[in-house]
C-alpha cells in the first residue's frame, strides 16, 4: 500500500477564490431552486419582503466571478493538490453532505474583493473509499465573514492506507435526528419541473450529468438527474415557508446528507419536526428543526439528516 499520509491533508488551506454576484444572479438562483410566481420575497427585488436567498453561497465555488458558462471539468481538475491525498477520479466522486451557516445577511450585490477561503477539516478512509470534508468561509473585501459552508465528498474506491482512518479538526453543527415517536409538525410538498436542472445550472454548476441524458445513462442514473444542491434549495424553501413564515432572512443554518437522486419533474415532500431551541453558539432565540426530504416518485429519502436553525415566525408556532 502507498505511503500517503492522510493526516497531512487535514488543515491544509487552498488558494483563496475570488467570487462575485449581482441581483440577477440571486434571482436566477431562486428560480433554480423552485421559487414560484407568488414567492415575492424571493423573485421580486422591488418587493419590501425581498432578500437574497440564504443558501445562494453554495453556488459560488462553481461560479467564482464568472458571468458566463463555467467549464466544469476544468474546474474540478484544476487547482492545487492537497498533500497526503491520492489522485481522485472525478467520475467517481459523490457529493455526500452540505451545510451552510449564515453569519451575516448576504448583500444583494457583492462588489469587488469578496473571496472564499477553503481548507480541509476532515479526512476519513474506509473499505469503500475516502471522504474529504471542506470548510469554506465567505468573506468580504475587509475580511468580514458572511457565511461558513461545509461540504463532504465521497471518493468511491479511493485508497491511501488501506485501513480505517479518521481525523477531524472542525465541522458543521450537528442536529438531532427526527423523533420516531411522533408525526412531523409540518409537511411541505413541492414539484420540480422537467426543466429544473436546465435552470439551476445557470447559477454556475455546468456538470454535463445534469443536462446530457447520455452521460446520465452511462453513469447508471438512467438519464439526467437534478443537481443535489438544487434539491438542497428546494428543502430550504420548504423550511422557510413552513417555519420561517416565508421570510428568507429567517434561515441561519441548513445542512443535509445526500442519500438518493432526483430527476427533473419529480415531486418532493419535506417532513419537518421542531426539536427545540438552537444549541450552537450565536443562534440564541432561534429554533432547531430536523427534516427529511422524500422523492415522491421513488419513495426514497433523497435528503437525510436534515438540520436547520430558523427564526420562527409567530404564525408557525405550535
């Protein structure tokens, strides 16, 4: 077995990535995650209730500062290589988990000087492959943090030591599993469209898997599948609608595990349980909820281990 030292990768910092956005980017993203014609807080920048959708920063690692199409394969294979890690096959990488913590409300327009600071905060190896967790911090031109993202990738079949290994120095706040002894407090059903992936990709993720049926078929999905982060946004909308009274400012933390694919046109059902006061520092007065999102077409849970912190709307109180 190789002499790769997985521990050397943990704590490694990548180059800072310049990012930018404008109001049009925010509006396109809202449509990509399923905003409807009467979701004025998401789609009408002139409405007094409008605000940037809180999960928007998850597209910035793909988009960067570009206002044009991004070459996905070049994006995935470029950049520096972290010490201690083997070379991963991009065709065998799976997005396993994603979370975002909103530290300050996102401005409608970034202006110059915004960056993503990226570091590896955990690496695990098991018999199935290697999991790498990244932490990304979105900062403005003065270095003020606005959002913290955690993203876990599972690299199928990758090997380094050939033994079980785990090292972690940071991670997203962990939620409480949904109670098994009671029904959800809210259930939100939503419908994706056959063009959902066509729309979502305009926010920066131009992976051919989500537009070319031949690639989807060759990778075992039977055709095009929806971006996992689009489904992530659908679930965030569900939580905001049910618990936050439709106010995009109400959501301050949101995290999931990706557990099954969704095809454009599938219906989604998000079941939400109120857990109690949020436990993490900096979230006093907020409510923790647990949730799962099911693909109605297949009956499978597509987003599991869901956790969110919400500034609960008065009319949503139980």
